[in-house]
C-alpha cells in the first residue's frame, strides 16, 4: 500500500491538534483543582475576617482564571502551529514508523474509542501489517514469500503494535517460526481502545476474508496472542462458532500469553479510585481524567468478550456486574503462559501483582469463583518475568515450537 501525501498530512495534523487539545484539557483540569482548593482556603479565611476576604478572592479568581485560560489557549495554539509540520518534506507518516505507531498505539489504548468518532484518521481499523504498511486480506497473500496452507496469526495487546513482538531488538516469534516451522506468519494491528467485542467482530471478518483470498487452500490456523489479544481471539472465535462460519473450524491452536481472562487488577483499582476521586471538587478533575479511559481498558476489569457485557450499562457503576462466561472454542487446543515478577508464584508479592499487570490466576483462567477451562498441562509459567517479557522470551518460543509443531510427542518446555 503506497503512502499518499494527503494521508500523511491528515495524520500529522490530527496528531498535532490532538496533542494541543489534550494538553489544553489537562491545564483546564489543573485550573479547576486550583479553584476548588482556593475556595476552601478563602472560606476558612472568611471565618476569621468576614467579608473583608471577598475582594481579595475576586481578584485572585480573576487573575488565576485568566492565566489558566491563556496557558490552555496557548497549548491549543501550539498544537495548531505544529500542524504546519505536515507540509514539511521528509517527515514520514507516523503510523508507518516504529516510534510513530507506538505513540498512536498508546493514544488508541487510552482513548481509542473517542478517536474512532472524533479523529478517525488516528484510529485505523484492524488490518494485517507488513513493515508497518496496512495490507488487506485480498493482497496479503501476495506480500508473503511462499504462502503455506498453515498460518500463524499474531495479535498484540493493549497500547501495543506488531512491533512489540521485537522486544529488545531481537527477532520476533513470527520471524523465527518462518524459519523453524512450515507455516506462514502474519501480523495484525488494531485499535486497542475499542471494546474487545468490537475488535473481535473485526477479527472475525478479517479471518473470514483471509481464508477466502489466501493463495493456497488454508488447512490450519493458529492464533498467538499477547494480553488483550487473547481475549479478542476468544471473542472472534466464539462469534464465528455461534454463526457456524467455516473458517473457525480451521483454528487448531490458540495461545494466550499473559491474557487477563478473569480481569486485570489495575483496571479494577482504577475503577474504584475514579469513584472515590469524584466525591471531592479538588479531585474531581482527576476522576474525570480516569473516567476518560477507553472502552477497551474498561473491558479488562472482568475480561468482557461480548456486547452484552457493556451495552446499556452504566460504565462507572461500582457494583460488580456479572459477565457472560464464554467457553473455549471446541476442537481447538488452548495454551496459556503466565508470569510473576517473583521467582515463586506463591510469594505474597507475586500473588498480589503477578507479572505487574495480570495475575497468574487470571492468565490461567481459574480462581475460586470462575474457571475458563484451560488444561493445566497446556500451560507454562515464567518466574522472575514481567508482562512484557512474554512478547519475546526464549522459554515461550520453545513452548511455541512444541505447541505449533508436528511432533505429537513434544513436551511443554519448562522455564528456568
């Protein structure tokens, strides 16, 4: 897909304007907090000196409000001026570069649902990616050397892109599997701020079209997913299975690396914290900031996979809601990898924070209240590793070779 000048200009301008608007909004929030605190201070002073404090408060409020309006407006103006960079020669399209796409991925993860409505140029739909370029299902087969009947599809996680699989500058799992196994590997990029069920719907269509247009008849599909990607894969397969689509019968393996099947504790904490911060005027701007988090992040609270988990519900309701329990895809082998920053997953710290973002119980899909149905024999735990280590780790790659290879007698490698 060839980059066009209008696309590059539109993307850079939208990104610059967003930066200005977001900075301006943050300054406005600081101003609101300042006003709430100063109101309390002047109220306390008035108890001692009475109405004599009123003129001072009026002057104070007028000056500070003016300063915050000026700084906020300046931030927005700076963003507008930055748009002029779009017309300068030699500046690449951000979404086609490693660092630019990383910035966009972070923005999408945080507010990707808002971008979808307000700045769609920054919220591109799910697509295959080759060297950063988006490629449609009709064309992806022509971009692959020696297309094979067995395909491995890689799905990244929240605030990530396909470049995340090259963590540490090392060859990705896909690059290594291309050499070590008789399979074609494909990378997908998506807007991780959308609802998981919305991304599942897009993945369902993408895979259906992939099977239809692949140059050779597809015999098998494997899905290798990091974090949120595992939930999206499960959601897509569930939708396709319910609709009795043919392509889903080709899915033989689903590998979830650090996927929060039972929810993520950080999102659960933020959900409660935003409600607490909303109770006081001084902290209400911070509550509004936290509540701006995307639908994709909110879905990680309990591991929601379907529309019914969020449609028509108050997203800020503190009451724990029941979510639909989605079964694993029949006929496919399911594997999982968990990690803990401590050497022992039973260490108290490891039990509390797991790999830093996902608890081992959530990654393995079982706790006292819920059980997804993974076979313990199909799991691997990495001690002394974090959530992002799973993107590129020799022990995980050794496990992938066994799980995706042809050797039925292969055993799951043990992490050191």
